[in-house]
């Protein structure tokens, strides 16, 4: 019997799930590892937060198969805790999403300071090429304002969860600017397309909060996360499958580009001028 589309998970999504799992079940305090050194046995379960099919736990009839099979709706659990989370009264969508975020935050902390970009020098160029291959949304955008002080912008927008990411990767802006300069010398529009696509994704998210600045501030981390998800979707749906980068290099390259866009005011709001 053929799998439903919601169960056909892409290779890149699977790689990202395992990479960001730290080889551990996402259930709090679970010590179960998925792979042991020298042992190819995999004891993990790829679990849908909102069920893949009608009748499953936490099924959302208003969703679609693309979201159901997306990274955001999947969590890696050991078999025991997969069964435990069938209790939908206790393990709601919100509870499982928070569990996933907290577990994957440990991965981000583990790669901070490892200088993944230096170890994968072609990563930024490749990701820029993918994100800037064309304009992916017709949302009208304007040129970013002059960049404010990053700390002022972090505080103004009430960024909490992504603060360490911004503080860690803002130092790469100089390197990214050099890449952008080389791209512009070649007469390419990829830089403009990258910034347009990020700004467009942000404006769509901003619109979900009726452009209310207080609501934007209250959801700043979720907005950044949603924009990053959109960029991942662009990479995942790319017809160019020839690049072979570690998931960590893709992830960190996206963060470097996002942080640069944050500092250019393509994401979140510029503090008012005093």
C-alpha cells in the first residue's frame, strides 16, 4: 500500500532531524541514544506532531500534507516515548512543539563556537546561490533602512531565544559582505534576490499580526523562526541536488544570512530614531 504524501519525508528533512537531535530522544530527561558507536541499529521513531492522517493523534483537518511532513511538524522520539505521547490530553501540539524547540536548542548551542563556516568555506556561496536564484514571492518590498545598533534592535524587538544566534554570527557580516561584493562585480542579482526573499518572507509573517508592533515584539522569535523555515523550504525544493554540505553547514549558513538580514533591517523592526 502506497504511503500518503504526509509520510513521504524528504531526505534533507530527515538529515536535519537527525543532525539536530544530538542522537538523543527529544523527550525531556530521556537518555536513549538512537545509534551506538559501531552499531547500525536505529532505535528512533520519526513522529508527526500533528498526525499524518485522519484518525491519528492531534490530526489537524485545516492543515495540509506539505506541512504535515515538514521539519516543523516532526520530532524524533524513542519507541517508548512515541507511545507515551499518544496521550493527546497531556501531550498537545503546543507541548510537543515546545519539547522539540528546547531539545533542538541544545544542538544550536553545541555548534556555536565550532566555526562551521570556516570548515566548509564554500557553504555561504552555495546557499546564497540557492536563495538568490530567483524571487520566490511577489510580495512588494522596500530597501532596508540604515542598520541600527544590533543590541538596540534586539531589545526593541524583544528578541530572546535568537539573541545568542545574533550575537554569535553578527561577526560574519564582513565575510558575507565580501561575498556579496564579488557577486555584484559579476553583475549578478543574487544578493538583491536573497534580501528580497527574506524581506518578503518577513512581511508575510508580519501581516499575520496585523502589522501591530506590540504583537510583532511579542512574537519576534517565532517570526525569525518562520522566516528561517521558509529559507529551508527554498533549499529543500531546489532542483540543484548536486551540492553536498553537512546539515550543520547549511543551518549555520542560513543563520549567518538571517543575522545579516536582521542587521540590515530586512527582518523585524528598526528602533525609532531619537
